[in-house]
C-alpha cells in the first residue's frame, strides 16, 4: 500500500463513540484483503489457465506481470487522485472498477482478453489500495491507530496464507464446471457489498493542499518499464530480435528523460512524481535498490515455483497450495518477531541475517530438488520453505522503517509511495526475467517423457538466480542505517512514515 501525501483528519470524521468508523474499517480492510488475495490466488491457478486456454509462456507471464506493472504505474497517481477528488469517491471508483475487471477476467474467452483484464484489474487496484490508509487516518483518532494497524498486520498474514489455499480449492473443486474462473468471480459479491456499504459508512475526506497530478511522469515511468519488460517476456520465443535489444537500451534513455523532466517540474510547480532530493539520502537510495532487487527475486520465485510443482511434478493445485502453507506461516511469524523483538536490539543486522537465511533456504531447496529429483515430496520441501519464509519475514516487515529512517519528514509520504512503487516494478521485472532464467532453459514443446525433467532443471536454474539476487541484497543492505531512527509524529493527524504493516499491504 502506498501513501504519497500527508493525510488530514476530516472535520466530518465520525466521533470517537460512533460505530460507523468500525464499519468503514471493515469495508476498507475487506478491499485490501481482496487485493492481497488476488495477487497470490492467481499464481496457484496459472498452470490450469495455461492448459485450459492454451496460453503461451509469455502470456502466462503477462497474466501476472501485467497486473504488477499497472499497479506500480498507478499507485502514486491513485493516491493523489484521492487527495484531490476525495478518498471515499476514488476508493469506490477503484472497488467498482476492480469488480468489473474481475468479472472480465472470469469471463475471458482467450488469453489475450485475460491479460488485458488483468492489466485493468491492476490499474483499478492502484486507485483502490492507496485510499485505505488515508481513510483510516481521516476516520480514526491517533490513539486508536495502533490497534487498527495491528489488525492490518493480521490481515496481511491471513492474506498470505489463505490466498494460495483458496486458489487451490476453487481450482480443484471446478465449481459449475468453471475450472479456474471462480478465483476471479469470487470478487464479485465482495466488491458489490463493499460498494454498497462503503457508500453508506465511509466518511469523505480530502487533503487540504493536494499536489497536482504529474501525468507526464507517470507516462514516462510506464513507457520505460514497458520497453524493458516486454522484450524480456517475448524475446526468447521471437528469437531475440534486434528491436528487442534496442527497446531495452532505449528504456534507460526514457528513464534519463524522466529524471531531467522531474527536475524541471520540481522547479516549475513543486509537484513532481518523484522527489529526486530523496536519492541524496544514502539510506533511501540503498533502500530503493534493495526493494527493487527484492521484488525481482520474488517475481522470479513464485511463478516458477508454481509451474515446477504443478507442470513439472504433476501435483494438483490443492497439493501445491498446501505445500506453501509452511512458507506463509514462517513469513508471518518471523515478521512479527523481527519488528517487535529483534530490530530494536540488533538493527540492520536483522535484515542482513534475513537475506542470508533466505539465500540459505533457496540453496537448500536447490540441493533437495537436484537430489530427490521428480520423487521429491511436500514434506521434504517443508524445511527449505520454512527457512526461506523466516528469512523473508526478517526482511519485509522492518525494511520500510529502515529505508525511511533518515528521510526528512516533509518527504516521508512521497518516499513511502516510491518505495512501494519500485517494489511492484521490481516484481514486474522479475516476472519478465522468468522468460530468461526459467523458460530459456527448456524447449517450447518437450516430449511428454521429458516434461518433468525439463521443468525440474529449469526450476533449479531459477533458484540459482534467486540465491545470487539475495547475495546482492545482502551487500546493498550495508548502506542502510545501522539502527532505524525512531519516528515521531508531526502535526495533528500527520504521520511522517508508514509503519511496517502498512507497507506490507502492497
């Protein structure tokens, strides 16, 4: 989740004894949960979608990468639209659009329609998700927000565990003969209920001094990332044409143009998409790099892991979903312990330990996949998955605070939004790289007897890349502050930075 502004507390906010604020909280938390589950629920159904729709490898990548790219490109703009036009209004537009996009995904007649619908779904999530925290700030007094953020943390953990399981069950049950389609259609009743109840119980609020939209900045960021991700996903099956290399090189030119434009816009009206001054803060610049690279690692791992279990090992979606439960539980437990107990005592070392532990889990998984080959069981996967989950939990919860700790208070909102945006962009880039590190090691049409070994070899190759990425993250973390500074609240209703549970909602 992102917040690109300093939320105000609306004069019309419900009084402390008004139950409506808790109804409003339940509504926005349900929407946040819907987005969280939708990200994880799709991965487990990807093999079924590929078989039923005859989707190519690149289309499979775009079903996930298209969502991440649209989400990343729209996060900051979504937050500012809420500032300008009202958080309740933009939230309801996002919920309505997300519900319609979910229906289009569930009714898709071919892979192209599904990819387009997923991109629309990501764009609508970018309108919906940034408003959640702003609505909380406008609805709850400061002394109640600790309890609220604790509930958000529980929702994050529940979403991580229930998403893959729910996706597996819905795919396995084949409700009404619809196969994988209910994983999207389940959003319809939830979205309609959120629309009706949100219109009644959520209080409208706006920022008193909203920044202007930087649509040119959004266009340049989106164009640059598309020029980089699209050739990566299509390049292998097209034989790596010259235009693909030129496009990837041109992406860096576009990003250079973005930097020059943002400098001019800062001088002209003070409302750039990206506050370039932030990159003068060493810890922030390093943190952005960590978030981006970490997003790449996650983008690679989760897609190839699902394909390996279902297409390579021939497991059912339910077995694959249950296999991932130890990982999800380990992430949730380690995240809570790291924030509450470890980081206050050991600081940056906790994050670095997390990177090393996660790398160790990846290498253990790599060894087991090679040792047990196609005979590997869910129980044998449990240990490396728990180790990986512990490592990831030690990183994800405290990372945002570490990155923001030296950022000037007046830029904390923009910094939070940028952190979450680059993580999503890293995820999209990682999904694009799957074409190289996973599909690039196998033929498009392996013989039936060679499918399992081909997927197993490709999975091991991808794990090697993930381990290397975790080593890079460990080194980048040396630029983070040894101990995150303690944030203090500013003016009434103003919070200089997101708490870890807030950032984890993306």
